[in-house]
């Protein structure tokens, strides 16, 4: 068995009795060449032709999109979860790294998330947050998403107490 990325391919298995050869995991987007030379028990041999094939392309995951909360949103609840749209054009399994914080660029908070949602915990009131998603397919192809931001709700003080009963400066108020 001759197999490799050069033409002619190098010898990889000699005196093999099986008609099956497993080259192991191959590289993406690579042309491979192969050839078989067969012998019979009397030493007669036949050289096969050189064949070739090209392995599939591994497209990177889709760019993360459709952020929730929406980019630049304001008055976001302090218990909000983050969500986005992801996936892979080849149907590969995808994991996500979540970058989240109050600085731009935000620091990494979580790795290898399989869902397209993330709970950052209870947020601070009236705070500007930045976040982005990095997508990884099962073969290591990576796509970086853009940095998004949102601002949480502010804490307004309670209303001024009013309409007291009994009324202010009232007289002759019953003792009960």
C-alpha cells in the first residue's frame, strides 16, 4: 500500500494480506494519493494506478448573532440571561466561550458551553456590560463574534411618602 500527500505516494504498508488499509484521521482540504501493488503466491505482481481524492473542507462555525439582550440595549433586568444564535455550516458540534464584563474587551467567563445561553448571575444596577461569544467546532475551527453591550436598569429611590392618615397637623384625632 502506497499512501500520502505526494505523487507518487510513499510506501506505508508492505506484505499486507488484507484489502483494507486505515490511514487514520486525515487533514481537511487535502489531496491524498494512493496506489496498490499486488502479488500472488508465485511472485507475479500487478501495479495498480495512482488514485487520488481530496478530503472535505471544514468551514468555521457561523458568526454568533442575534444577541439577547440586544446590542446597546438599556434598562435590562439585573437577572437577565445572555443568548445568541450560533451553529456550524457543516453540521459539526459547536461549543462556545463566553466573554463578559464591564471592560471592553471583556474577559473570558466560561469555556466549552454547549448551549446558546449563559447565566452571568445577578448583575449590578445601572452598569454597562460588554460581552462576546467565540464559537469552536469539534475540529478546532474558530469564529469570533463581535463585542456587544447593554446597560442594566438603574435604581430609582422610592416615592416621597404622601397622603398621611391622619393628615399632617390634624387635631382632635381619636386615640385609637
